[in-house]
C-alpha cells in the first residue's frame, strides 16, 4: 500500500508551536492550494488543507515559515473521527513528513512589504514552477 501527498501552497496564518500533555511539540497549519482551473468569472478557487507536523519538524516550521510563505509539503493523508456534542465528526488531514520553503527571505520580505499589491500577482503559474 502507498499513501503519499505532495502539495504546494501558501500558509494562511502564522504557525504556532503547541505542546501535548506528554511534552511532544506539534503545529497544525492550513495551506491554501490553488486549483488548476479558473471559474467562469476568472477566479481561481483554492482548497484549504490542514497539515500537522510533529516534533523537531514542527519546531523548524514555526521558526522559518510565516503567514503567506510558499511551501512544498510531503506527507500522508490521514482520516479520523471524534465525538463533539454527541455527534460523530470526521476529519481529513495531511500528516507532514517534510517541507521546503519555495521562496527566499528576500522574496518573502518583498511580499510582506508589498502593501496595496494584489497577492494573486505573487502566485506562480504552473509553467513558472522550477520543476
């Protein structure tokens, strides 16, 4: 059996490091991933994917990535169920196994200082990807 997920997108919020009751570090992030097609009105819809990193990888992510960071994530797709208010809830998440930041610190600083510019201008199109 094989379970592999590769996503490229931008962080929707600043990642925060949390600690479990037994001392393990964890961070839960949401990555916005644009779809390949545009709607009739020219918009490119996005999926918002939850990714969880554990341990040293979570610590490293929190240290180097920030809101809007463009990144590549490798991981496994996981599903789980839990009870909330007597109802069974279902969750689908990616368990992150590695990540790469896809923009330099200079590019990130430029993007963060670009007030008034549309972030859509900073999204790489498929033909602009380096691979």
